[in-house]
C-alpha cells in the first residue's frame, strides 16, 4: 500500500483521518492500523470501495494506492 499517496489525497480533499474513520464506521485507531498495516491490519474490499467513491478515484489510482509494491521491492 502507498500510505503517502492515500494521505496526500485525503489532504487534497480536505479530509482528516478522524473524519474518514467516522465516515467508514471505524475507530481512529483501527483506521490508523490499516493505513500503517500494523499487526497485519489491511483494508477490505468494501472499505477500498468506500474510499474509491469518497475521493472519486480512478481505477488506476486505486491500484497505485492499495496494490502498489513497496518501493524497496520494485524491480529496476
């Protein structure tokens, strides 16, 4: 997951983590765990779809945010 890209879109849309967590029905700590992939926490399909619709992402943006390989693993 590209955490920085997700956070930049949140800022661009005037959203905070607290606002997104509330809109998704998650606690702030649970959203933070998913964003930081703490203890194996990950966004599920319904949550990705919610974020997709909330920020009006293109399919390509969703792939770049949620399914991107970490930079250290990308092939040169």
